[in-house]
C-alpha cells in the first residue's frame, strides 16, 4: 500500500507590520520570506534524489 499524506497545515495571522515580521523570521529562523510567503524544499521518502517544494 502506498504511503499517504495524513496532514498538512500552516499558520496564518494578520499583523500591522509585515516588513517587521518578515525581518524577524529571517533573523531568527533563517526564512527568506517575500510578499507571498516562503518555499520549503523536501525530498521523497522512497526516492530521496527527487525534490519537492511546498509554498
């Protein structure tokens, strides 16, 4: 039986200083966030040479 995704979630909130929030995420977490969010690279469990991306 193939493996299945059982969940995928995000955190969404509004703020009054989006540039400040982007700066905080960059400084403390190393995320380079643009106005649309961030892209995360991952690899397939059964074929680690294959990359995938989530935005």
